[in-house]
């Protein structure tokens, strides 16, 4: 796979942008806490974190007519360019002290408008460049690079934010997307021509959703993933508020928590290929229940090492999820519609997390950070149990097929 020169060209950009995204896990929330330090901190933190992802759904629909025929590399390029411009503006305004909370949220929202297509473009590029038998390994490489950034990104962000301020961290994030845009622009992957007649653009715009709707495995997996991601969303609000208000900690501690998660994610992602012969339903249930259980040390104790261990184990369990699920979409979707199917998937899963984040703001304000973490853990375990029960009761479970 690494002998494929076109794929090698984009890997530095993927790694750089992943590092920037890893840093943003700390910086986006911490900057919101600084901009609104009072009782409304949880609400504005939720709005900021959600704005970094939620508008991707709107962009997936609004820009479908313009970008659905782009190659994977071009999709990545336009998304990364927009991220660079919007995040760079945030960084400059934050450093010079002219950034308002509302302006911050609006600029974050603008930065994410094309992210559903950019994310789809990365995995479409894998499918364009690699034969089917190597695509799972390609997915695992991409997702592991992205998860590996969480090893360094949050910890680095915590240090930079503590000594220079979170605005500088956002600036590094903007620079990382500039590297991705440049590296993707040099890739000339093949583009599979769509066989549909040019006179059917409206039908093509909805093609991604139609493919998913007609495939019970894809539809079932997508529905479970959306609920799973929604229940995860409040964690992104509760954790920074827990560190800043409950523990009176510094951004370095928040970075340490996400770094622990990243360590586990990298190890889990590297092992994704070992799971390709298992039933997808079994893997999904283990990941969902395991992640919920991993949140319990954070939710029930105020001991830093217990929370760090819990997030490390949670990352290990979650690590293979993206690579395995993406492989099923790649192998089940028509090649000429793959980017649309993946964009549709991203356009639904990203807002699921963002809506969970939005719900997390009021939840943290009303219940507190630790009770919100406990509620997220309990509902996630309940979801996994429900999926397991559905699999046992159904004669032909929608998720009960091997990835291979």
C-alpha cells in the first residue's frame, strides 16, 4: 500500500491536519471557556464545539451540485482551504483580543461547511487508489494517523494554551489544514465516471441516501452510529468544564485526558485489520458497551489517574470503529457513488455528535459535569445492550454480517 506514490503524497497532510484537529480538542473548548467565563460557559462551550462540526450537514446538501463529481483529492483540497481561512481568522482575532463569543461560533461554523465532503474525499481517495483487498488497510492507516495525532495534539495544545493562549493553538490548526490543502492538490487520483445521464442531477444529488436506505446493513449501522455519537457528544462539553471548574485545572490536564484517549485509539486502530473476519454486530456491541463503561471512572471519581486509565481503555476499544465501518460502506456502495454515500454518512454522523454536544451544554449547566458524564455512560451502555438484544431476537440481524 505504501508503494502507492499518490497515496503517500497526501499522508503528510493527513497527519498534519490530524495533529491540528487533536490540538483543537483542547483549544476550541478552552477558548470558549475563556471568552465566556461565567455561568454560561457550558452553553457557549457546547455551541463552539458543535459549530466546529454541525454545519457540515448543511454543506453536504447545499454544495452537492457543485462538488459531487470532484475526485477525492479535490474534495479534500477545497475543505482544507476553507478550514485554513476560517480558523486563521479566528486565531488572528483571538490573539489581538478582538474575538467575541458570537463571532467565534460563526467562524467555526463557516469552517466546517465542507467538512462532510472533505472527510468523504479522504476515504474516497483510498478507494480510488487501492484495490478492494487493500482498502481496509488503507482505511486503518488513515484513521490511525488521525488517532495518532491525539497522542501529541492535546498535550501540545495544553502546553501552548497555558503559556501563549488558545488563540495560538487555533492558528496552528489553521496551518495544519494549509499543509493538507497543499498535499492534496498534488494528488492526481483517478475518478470513476458516473454512468448516470447528465440530465438527472436531482436524482444524483440524492443517490448517496438512496444507496444507504436500500441496504439494511448500512442503514442499521448508520442509525446505531448516530445514536452512539449523540450520546458521546456531552462528553466534549462536560470534560473541559469538569477540568476548569470542578478540578480548577489547567489546559494541560485537559490535554492529558485526551492524550490518554489517543494512546488507546492508536493501539486499537492498529489492530483493526485483525477484526475483519468478526461479525460487525459483535464488534459494534463491544465498542459501544466498552466505551460507556470506560467513562465510569471519570463519572464516579475525582482521581486523575482513574480518569486517565478509563479514557485510555475507551480509546483502545473505540480505535477500530471508523476503519471497520468505513470498509463496509466502501464494499457495499457502487464505486461511482462512493463519495456521495460517504458524504451522506458523514453528514449524518457529524451532526449526531454535534447535537449531543449542544444537549451537553444545558445538561452540564443543570446537572453538573460529573453527573452528565455518568448519564452519558449509562445511556451508552443501554444502547449497546439494546443492539445486542436486537441481534439475538432478530432471525436475520441487520448488523450481523462479517465486514469481509
